[in-house]
């Protein structure tokens, strides 16, 4: 894929360059039927287009978008990760109607249909595919438009830590005390305020050049290190399964710094599991050696190989905050920076066994700034201390599917205030409710887990929320097996 092939014959190319694609809406268009191009080449007996690198483009003249398709289906092959195809109309720099991020199919000759949302395109236009990001974005066989709408999740905040106040929430987080680092790292993680600090609305993990001797709970004896840093994790306190998980961070610039926002599988400590069988999701790692942002998954079958990692180049990570996140579903994990998706892995491509896809279980969160190691490199002592600053960590769940089945409401029942902080009132203007036996108020998180059930024989009543995390909840009033009122409430 990475070596350019000889250009096909001049006569064959001339015929294609003079041809126009007079496509009608939703008609399959062969990728090799472009009208003009830059950089791409034919493959597979001239039936597909390949060697599509950043900066290359293809143009298709007079494409009929009809009244406006909902998506485009691309049949592609890809053995690497990263890169994208910008879809523009009426010019290389024309209106952007969608960005296609191809997912690896494990081979440059194994084609698979993948779908991308398109918008703001109707009527007849010239269509341009513009490659961005890397060399070897993907090979393309054909594409076709469709009226089928791509499912769009309704992300609702289910939990967050905004790091307000002056202390770390140790109901959720543990401060790591450990001087036996892995991966060639050279720091001692301490729970001191010198390394872990909450102030001015952010969490600060501070790496310092200092001689420190200590012994953490997992250590057999004291050790002395020449660097210290901070690490927090939610292991044993807070886990998550699926959703949209992100952190807004400002990262240090300096040799030897290796900040990360990542997760480990809950079964890590189970007998016979450990790492990497438990699975690891690196939502964000920043390496001074590579000078980019990376997203990676680790499993026993796929570990430290290019197939499960990709990077996103960003220049001002040290002067500005950026949101680093992932969307994690039952069959795919996608990584993004500031809502720009740059990499995805799927169960369909990796396999669904535990050694291939250990990501159908709860994971806990980890934030740290390592010093040195495989990615940090040799520290530049003149730059220390270095600070990784976290504005927030937020977890969202898709509640759209759950709400489709909820159709029963009673306008005589009022649930307020909403949003709320500490409590919610449930009252009724319908006296018949008070005469009913076996009335219950049920509070569930948006994953469907019941967190409170209160039996009542009169209204109004108050549900106290002080002990529950911030986010969205589903509250329902039930009599026997009948739901008579449902509502979503948001705890601030």
C-alpha cells in the first residue's frame, strides 16, 4: 500500500478523465469512474481506487443528490488506522457535506460497506472526495447514497466530576501511592498536595523533579525516586459500561512527560485474568516522543500493534484546554478530540471473544502523568514541575432507546423542581390516586438500574437526592404493574 504503482496507460486514463459521471440519486457509483483526480491510482484490475493519501482527491461531475440523502454508503478496504475522506460539493474547498472516517477491515483487499451521515446536499452538484490525515486513508470500491437515517444517540449526562472546590472527591477517586511504576517510568506517585491538587475549578496532577522516599500499600519495601507525580483512579468505587466518556484537559509540554486518561476492565483482579486479558482503553495519551495525541485499545489478542491505535495531531495542547473522549457501544469504540472523530475499532473486525473484545464489562477510570518510560522519554529537568490540568470528567448515556417504550403519562401528576440539586417533589391533583393501594415511586439511573423505590399511600411526597451522583435519572409513579407517570429529572 505504501509504494506507488506505475501509472496505468495514458489512453485509458485519458478516456476516464474526459468522462462525466451523470449519476442519479441513490445510484451506485464506481469509485474509479471519477472525472478528475490528484494522486490516486487504480487497483484490482482497475475496479477499485487506492493509494489515497492526505491531499489526494477525486471529483465526480453532475452527481444528482435528489431531495437530499441521509447518508452515504462507502465500500472500502483498509489495513491501517486513521485518516478521513472529506465530502465536499462544487470544489475541493466547497461546502462540506460529511466526513467519512474509515474503519480498518484488516486488509487492503477486504472490502466492507461503511456508512457516513451527509447533509446540506440536494439537486445536482460536483462531488469531491478529499483525503486528509495520513498516507493510506483507504481503498474505495464504490459508493451509494441512501435515505436511511443513521442512528443518532441522545447523549444525556449521567455522571461528572467538575473538580470544583478544594478537595478531591474520594468517594469516587483514590489517590495512588506507589513507587514501583511500570513501562520504564521513573516517578513515585504520591497522594500529597504537591502532586494532586484541586483548586480554581480544575484538578492538577503535578510532576516534580525531587528526591522522594516512600512505601505505598502495594510495595514490599521503601524506595527512593528522583521524580514524583500524581495519579488518581476510580477502581473499587466507580465503574462505567458503555457511553460517551470525556475529559477536558490541558497537557504539559516537556520531555519526559506522559499524561494519560484511560480505563481498565473491572475483572483485572480476578483469578487468571490480569492484564491485558482484562482489557484497557486509552482514551488519551500524550507522548513527547511522538508529539501527538493517541487513542488505543489493548486486549490479549491485540496488544501494542498498529491495528488498535491511532493518533491525532494537535499543536496547542499545552496552552489551551481540549476535550478528549470516546464513544463506547456494544460493538464499537470511537475516539475523538473536540468532537472530531479520528479513530474507531469494532467488534466485527477484532472478534467477539474475551481475548479479542474484553470491552463488554464495566471499566474504571484512571488519570495520571507519568515521568519517563516507553513514551515519556528522558526528562528535561529544566522544565519541571509540569502540570496536567483537568477541567472535568463527564460520562453520558444514550437514553433515546429507553424512552421509546415509555408512553404512559398522567398530566395530573407533577414532578418538580427539574433540574434539581437535593430533592424532587411528586404531587397529584387527582384525588383518585390517593385512594389507590400499592403506589410506588421508582428512581432509576439511565442504564435502567433501580436506585430507589419508595412505597407511598399519599401525595405529595419528597424524594431526597443528596446521596446520588449528578446526572440524569428516570422517575416513575406506578400502581401495581401499571406505570401512570414517567419523567426524566436532572440532578445538578
